[in-house]
């Protein structure tokens, strides 16, 4: 082996590599400094190998490494993944996948100009707030509606605009932490409203609210316990009871539904998740919910309720900071249309997954195993559960059929599945990798098979 100095000299310099024939097309295609950076990184990496006693691998190897680095710099960090976890509303994986119609609407709105804030009848400035409003009102029975960036923003906005410097009364059983640091008491503090806790962790009565109300009370609030369940000796007042109490004393009733759904979940074999229509009908003055949980659309927060309150919210300065863009509004409208047309179960991906038959999941699993051929040795199908996730139907699950991968080092296999293109995020169950096809979009089955073939080969 050549001595260290000789091997380091063989390595050459960035300048020398910039003159290399293979690098010329890169210089024509990519910004100069990105090419220089990639070459430098490659040289650094190889130098470290040589210093550790390794051989100079040759210019071709250095250039291959540089090309890899160049591609890595250009690759977006946000990329598509295959969700094989069986968690339908997986917040870390982007929650709701969108329907074709929603994507088309978003593309249309984004490609050109639109009447986002322009009144075409009058030929003058209009309001972006009108766009999803009519559909939201029709579907929920509310008088008025407002869309903001997400439900955390919707809750903060409602409290800030309607209860700043005053009291909001909430049951001790509903002082929820949603995740990502969103805690109802902190949001309350941020809004400038004063939290008044009543009742106990497990039992709160309407009289507890009544006893705590005073001249400074702006609102009673209910927060849906979206990610936990208190069982046993429990009680919470019905929303209609709270509405009656609030209104008899000149106060508001705010209802944070969290997920919010327009469709009943019971026909899917799940417990009943409170619907937005029920909250409006029960007399809540303002109801807040997410656009990308069970609604299954783009990320957004929606507020529906009394016309005068929505009008106040629109004038409140924070609203400007929470506003959504044109592509989001276009997507929300297209998503709500699926509900209006009565086609949500077929067209909204989240609902298609929720209502997918176990036999269909098992059939796709068999096709996958058949496609693996000899590589399927040690793989099998096994009954399991899919989770709803995303702050709706806590602890609830649906029966599914899992594809179980062979014994082996599950964490290593999981790493390999995540490392490729597209990355596959799976679940580990009893030290084996399991794939739940309920959350794999049907058009992704082929790519999933391809990746599995590569990893298991
Ligand atoms: C999820 C959730 C939120 C936050 O909604 P985002 O759209 O994620 O901002 C607020 N309140 C409740 C009860 C929730 O479940």
C-alpha cells in the first residue's frame, strides 16, 4: 500500500475535479456552488477514510460520491411515504391524504389567479372569508362560518376575541393536552382569558358550572377528550344543558370538537363520535374543529356558529395572522362538496379507509404475498387492529388483516424499509414487522411490493 502522503496526494483538489470531464455536465445543469460543495464533501469523506488507513478508491468513486451528495442537496426534505402503520389519521405522517377532486381544485387555484378577495359581480374588493362559508353552513346548520390555519388557531382566536380579560369555565375532566405542546390551560393563558376549573377529573355537573358563573364570566367551554378516555364512575353535562345555562345567564357556550365529523362513525362499527351538526343543534354558540382530521381535507381550523360572533372574529386582528391561502380554500370547498353530494364514503380517502372491508384488505395482502413469491417465506397474514388516530375516537380501532414479515431483527428491517424510496413506515408488533394495508393507498400496492422485494431479497 502506498504511504499516507502518496495516498492523500492521489485524492487531488476540488479545482482539479472541477476540470474533470464527468463534472462538466453538472456545471451546465446545476448552480456552481452546489457542485463545489458536493465535490468538497466527497473529498472530505474519502480523506477521512484514507486517514483511517484506507486506500484511495479512485477518481470514479470520488465522483460517484459527489454525485450522490449533489442529488441529496436537491432532494426536497418533505417527501411522500407509504403509511403501513394502520393509523388512519397519523399526525406525524401528514394526517389526511386528499381526494383527486380536492387536489385538482387546489392545483387550479394555485396555477393562475382567482377571485380570492375579489367580488366579480361588483368588480371590487371582496372577502376571502366567503368561500367555504356557504357549504359549511349548509352542512352543519350553522348561521356563519370562518376558516383559519388550524384548529389550535381557531380555539386561540375564539378565546382571544370573545373572552380576553374575562373568565371561561371548563370541567377539570377536559383540561386536555392535544400533543405538540397544545394544552388547553396554556392556550387559555395565551388568549388572555382566565380559566376557571370546575368539577373533578371524573365527574362534573351542570350545577358546578352554574355555581362558578359570575359577572366576569364570558363563556362556558367544552373540550372534546380526543386522545384519552375516562371510564367508570364518570359524568359530564350534556351540551344542551350547558347551552341552556349559558344563555339563561347571558354567556356564550364554546365547543371545541377537536376532530369534528359530518358523518356518523357508528355505521363503521365504531362508537359515535359527536358530529358538528349535533353541537350546532344543541345550542353551542361557536364550534371549532380541524379540517384534516375526520373531515379528511387540507389542514385548516373551522369555526361555525352565530353570525354576530363570526362577524366579530372576522374583524379581530389575530384573524389576519391565521388566514389560509387560496389553494387551501379551494381544497376545502372541493372536500366539503363530497359531503354535500353524499359521496364522502367513496371519495374522501380517510372515510374510504375507515369503511374498507377486512376481506378487501386480506385480498390485497394475499396479492402482496403472491407477488413476493419465494421471498414470502416466513411471511403470513394475521388478524389485527387499525387505529383511527389524530385526536378522534380515542383508543378505538377497527379489525384488519396484517401482513407479518419474517422473524429477524425488526428494528433493522424497519430501518431498511424507511431508508428506501418511497420510504415505508411500518409497525412493530411482538418483535415482528407488520404492515396494515388499510392505510396504504391502493395505487401504492405495486410500489410497496417492489420495495419489499428489494429489502427481503
Ligand atoms: C386536534 C385538536 C386540536 C388541534 O387541532 P389542529 O387542527 O391540530 O390544530 C384542538 N382541540 C382538540 C380537542 C383536538 O383534538
